[in-house]
């Protein structure tokens, strides 16, 4: 087995979604059974090892070179119409869980969107499953064994254009960024309304993800929404408790601190500021670096350092 195919198999989810016919929906099974299907889930719920592009034209498996695009690791072509999926392996998976670096996720989303444009790939492709390169029905070509670093892919692309400056929430990883950002901000406040049991909280968070997802032109699939909701629910329920919040309020609302804030122009940034500070302190207690917290919360590292010193 080639290095690229081995990398594909090794990094599949433990129980991938799969199907032989898209019209009949998806099933979930162990790797062995899923690898027999025509279509398979290529990425793990919270780790994206592959950027996959759906190119619906004759010559899709080979014309990437005419477009000055990087060589895909694998192309999987339908021999009947010439349409293909182009698979790019990442040497470091892009983490898509709530504790992931937002900066890294946005960078990966910008690269994915720019590469989609360069390849003239289908922007409506959901990205959950791809043509299975192990299935004999498809024509499979391997163009490169070594997985890519994101910076190497970026060298082929123009990330300076104005449309690159903000993540496209309607495509690929940009949708994950959007749903994570919207839902986690809601969750940080909502969990304090009664401190619900986990089962109730899980249902509420998933429903919130699905509500935000419904507004997207190309929504994520229900399984992807559930994965995002479950991850945020587990994280917030574990780290946000009545005790931790009471301690946070006690530590940050003493007369001395309030007076100091007043001298600087009032309580800084109100509830939004408090939410970020509370989240940062929780993450510090759980072993996250100040650099990682600053990137995730979009706060300067000096601010994180000050919060840590005066917690």
C-alpha cells in the first residue's frame, strides 16, 4: 500500500459514515465495513487530516496542473463522467474542537477556500464524505506521497485578496469557524441560566448549533452539527460551574478592583469582557498556554498575562 493510501486509512474515524448510494443516506460502521463502501467519511469529528474538493468536469483528475494548483495526494475519479474528488493530506490535522486555535482554524479555512477557487471546485460540496479511494469502482491516482503543511499550500495561493481577510462562513472550514464562534459565545452565558443537567444542556446546545446552521446557504450535515454541539456542551459543562463562577465573581469584583476599573473608564467592555476573562481563567486552570488562549479568544497575550496575575 502506498504512503498516501496508508495515511488515509490510518486517520479515518473509528466509526466512519459511509454509503454505496447517496440517495439512501448514510450509515455508520467500523472501519473495516466502511472501507467496502463507495463513499466514506474521510476526517475525524474534531481533526481534519484532509482537504477534499469536488470537481465536476471532464479532466478533473488531471487539469489541476493547468491551473497552477498544488498536486493532490490522491485523485478519485468516476470513470463514467470524468468527475473527481481531489484529496490533499495535511501533515498536522486542523483541530476543529472548541479548544482549538481560532487563528489556525481561520487560516486553514482561508487556504481551503482559495484552493477551491483555484481548482474551480464545487462550493456546495458538504465535505463530510468523499469517494472511497479503496473502492474498485473508482479510478485512483496518487500524485504525491508526502502530506502538506498549510504554509506549503499557501505558497500556491493568493491569500492577500480582500475576500481572504475574513473567513467565508458559507464554505468548508469557514462554516465550522462560524458555528463554533456563534455557539460558544451563546453557551458561555446560557449555561449560567439554571446550570442545567448535562443531558438537558447537550440537547440545548445541539439545537442552538442547528439553528445557526440552518441560516447557512450550504449547511453542515446533522452529524457534524451534533459533533460540534456535543463538544461545546462537554467543554462548558465541565469548566463552567456555579462554584467556579462564584469564585470568579468574588475574585474580580472586589471594591479595589472596581475602583481601579472606574479610574480607567468604567468596567471594561462589560459582560463581553467578563465572559472572555472568565473563559481565559478556566482555560489557564486546565493547562492551556497563554499564547493559545490569546489566539482563541482574540485577546492580546499581555491581557491574558494580566488576568493570570490578578486572578
